[in-house]
């Protein structure tokens, strides 16, 4: 069931005696006819584009058809590389975890060595002080006990 809008407008024009309403209806009829003509022209252009692939590529790609094809190839290569890259990363994860663990252990060992060295220096300084004081007391002949 279709609605014949043009027929309805023409029918209402014939039925009305009001000049203002008749003018409005005639304007509506004119707008409707122009809209239909525009849609028909657009439909013809779309049909022509669809049937002519080269014209479609030229219209859609705006003159960039050659670079568009190259970009598709580049993108496919990028995806392939990305997949290979992901696979390499997955294979390397255990090694990376091991290296990270070793680096942490090395850092802890370095801190421990530094700490032990500082304790050694403190002990050396403390003992040096005792030795120097003992030597000084002995030299001066002071009796402590």
C-alpha cells in the first residue's frame, strides 16, 4: 500500500477555495517535485558510480588511489610484523623474567656488599680509635687500672 502524496496535494488543491491554502499547497507541490527530481538525479549519479569502478575509486579516494593501494600493502606488512613481534615477545617473556630476577638479586647483593663495607669501615674506625688511644695512653704512661 503506497501513499500518493502528489495526488493528495492535487486533490486538496481542487477541493479548497481558500487562496492562501491553495498557494501553500501549490508551494508544497513544487517542493515535492523538486525533491523528487533531485533524488532521481542523485540516484542516476550513484548508479553511474557503482557501475564504473575507476570513477568510484577516483571519487572516493579523491585522486589518492595509488597511495591508497600502497598504504594497504604497508598496513598488511605492519600487521604481519606486529604479529611476529608479539610472538617474539611471548617467547622472550620467561627470559625477561629471569633477567629481571637476576638484576634484582645483583642490586640486593650490591646493597649488601655496600652495607658490609660500611660496617667494616665503622669497625675499623672504632678499632683504630681504640688502638690509637691505647698507643697514646701507653706512650704517655697513663695508668688506667
